[in-house]
């Protein structure tokens, strides 16, 4: 049995790695938003995946990790499609919306995970967590502002992406017998194939620098995944998951720095409600010794 001091050290290191991973994902997202203004989303997924696979496969082979998937093949396909849909919707919506707005809709993912777990996985969800889901939905409606002058159809795309992200989290829990390296490598391979199929619809040949930056999208995100995975090996998902909300802070800062975007009152209010609802869900999960996801994956 580890001492409280040792446990505190492990948890502190886990939190530090998790926050580092979230920060670099935010940097990666800002880079993606800049690139999507010049290149098609399918093209970005295709080249990004080349970078991710080029980093992950050699490391997996060095560590002796098998790339053979285990478990229900239909769930594996659903997870890959959900991850690809998540990334596609994220990049597409950032083309038209401020980064902080898109991240706000992705803050709904923990709420959606709870709803999916109850309906699809038949997990017991009590009145408190259902109440959090309903309150979180109110936050989404406020942020979405349907029918308002500030409404943009890309907000619906971001919400679809958040739902795809939640589905990916849920299927990851069902497929947790697979090594994380295996799951994420096939995730990149699947996204790359889908991106390759969509690339001809909106292809713009990148120069050497932009091609390197597109590859960097995959390399950095794969590196962040490794940071998140190591963090989850040091501390429970229920302890780390709330720190994912730091992503909205970085999104707001980068949006203001590079695009002079200032979050509107509806986004601030909606985001506050979503974060409060999500934190309540995590609190209930922790009290019940159940984690929202056995492997909490970062926002694309």
C-alpha cells in the first residue's frame, strides 16, 4: 500500500501531465483553425493522420504493442467513425466560429456521455445525474442561441461533433481491453482513409511549410495522447477529467490573441452552465466510485 505522500505525488504528476496535454491540444486546435482557412477538412484529416501514424507505429512496435484489435468489430468501426466525425466536425466548425465557441459545445460531451451510458449501455443513472443532463442541455440551448441573430449553422456541426466525441468515449470504455496505442493508431488510420476519400472535394496543394504543419497536427495530437495516457496511469479518470475544462480557457486566450475573438455573453453563460453540470456529474461519479470514462480522451 502506497503512503499518502506517495499517492499525492503520483496524483500531482498525473494532474501536471494532464494539464500539459490539454494545453498542447489547445495549441494544436489553434493551428488547425488557422490551417482550415486554407485547406479542406478532408485533406487536413488525411495529412494529419499520416503524421500521427508515423509517430505512433514505430513507438508501438518498439514497445512490443500489438496492433491487432480485440472485441466487437462493430464497436471498433463505430468508434473509428465517431472519432473521424468528431475531428471533421471540429475543424469544419472552427472555420466559421471562434475557437472558444466551438470548445463550448464540446464541453457538453460529459453530459452526453451520461445520457448515452444510460440509454445504450443500460447503466444506472439516478435522478441527480439526469438533472445535470437536463441543466447541461439548457446550457447548450443558451450557447446555441437558436433563432437568434448570432446563430450560425456551424454551431450545429460543432454540437454533432461533441456527440460523436461522446460516442467515441463510450465505445472506448466498452473496448478498454485493447491497448490505448492500438486504439488510437487505428483511429488515425480510419480518419486518414476517410480524409483521403473526401480530399478530392476540396484539395489545395500545400507548400513544404504548410505540409509540415499539417503533419505536425497529427504528431502533436499523438504526443498529447501519450501524455494523457500516462496521466491516467498515475491518477483516476474521475480526478483528472474536470481539468479538461482548462481547454476552454486556452481556446479563449488563443482566440483573442490570433483572431481578436471575444466570447459573447451567451457563450459565457452557456459554458458556465455546462461546466457546472459536468463538474456535478464528475462529483456524483466520484462519490459512486464510477468514472465517466475509463480512458478520458482529449478533445481532438
